[in-house]
């Protein structure tokens, strides 16, 4: 199944974007080629931009404390594994401590690095990091891969507590919902809102179906339109019925 996650508020939208960027940095940092390390560095700059727009540290600390209080109340529940519960609570305590230890503005160590900021300024220009624009960066990209990986690891390390915090929050969010099977008749599905508004939707569709969900949701209703792909044509609504799994996630 292909999973599509749709955030229903700005807070979750920011966390999902950051999660994707952190995964990109981690993946491309582990590679050997200079161009792949270039992508890792660009993603690091994107994390800096996205995270600077929100007070992530205090927001994550508040949410982790709230989740810890909720989970502590489950200790007497016979349906809950004591070992699994202790593991999650331990992760929360460890991550909260690391977040408290962050001093100054998020990513300040990057902003104070004049060389990195000169590269960042050039990246907004199409083709702006050619070797004749930034010869020192060209030199770095041609260094030994282990040296570049070491540099990337040092640059990302102070930013990892934020990643660990958002990972816990998103994991608890994803585990909060129960999946149900539905059918979109002729590619269209609508459901009126009932009860508490969800924070995120997860839609799972078989990879054998050549269609993708387009989602619009508010506090009144959820609308999903499955559209076809390919051929360079404008997407159009599927003419066949589409079976899918839907999960409402809420912390």
C-alpha cells in the first residue's frame, strides 16, 4: 500500500516537512558522491529555513510533557505492554533533556559559519554554486567522502534533538488512529465531520491503482478525489470505484 499523509493544521504540516528534510539529509550524507553531499547540504539549509519560522523547541517540549502525562496514566491498563510503555517514556525523557540543553536560536551554529552562509546565499540563484562562483565549495566537494561526511555530521548534530522530538510526536500521532476501509464511488468520497477534529489523515491505496488522492478537509467535511496520472494530460477524476484505507490521527 502507498500511504499519503495529509496534515490538518500548520503545526503538523511543519513537523512532516521537517521529518522529510531530516530523512533526506541522513540519506544523502551517508552516500559517497560529492553531488549527493551537495543535496544533503541543501536539505540542511531547508531545515534551517522551515524551523526558524516556528518556536519548535518549546512546542515540542510542551507536547512531550503532555504525552508523558497521558502515557503515565496507562500504567494500570492490562491491555498496555509495560515494557513498551517504559521504552516510550524513556525516549520522551531522554529527548526532553536534550531539547532543554539546546541554547540559543535553532541553527545558530550554521548562521555563525560565514562559509556555509555564503553557500546558502548562492543556492537561491539558479546554477549559483558553480565552481567559478564558489571555488572553495568546489574544493570541499572534491575532498575525501569521509571528510565531507564528518563535516555534515558536525553540522547536523546540534539539530538532532529537534528531529528526535518531532519523531516521537509523529510516531504517537500515527499510532493514535484506527484504519477503516472505504470505497470512493467513481473516484469521489465525502464524509461529514463527526466529533473531535483530527490533526492528520492517512490514506492508503494499492500501488496497482494508477490514481492518487487529492484531499480537502475542514471542520465540517472531508472530501477526497482520486485522479488518474500519466500521458502529460491534466489529471482527471477516476471513472472507476477506488478502495482505500482511511485513518484519522489525533494526539
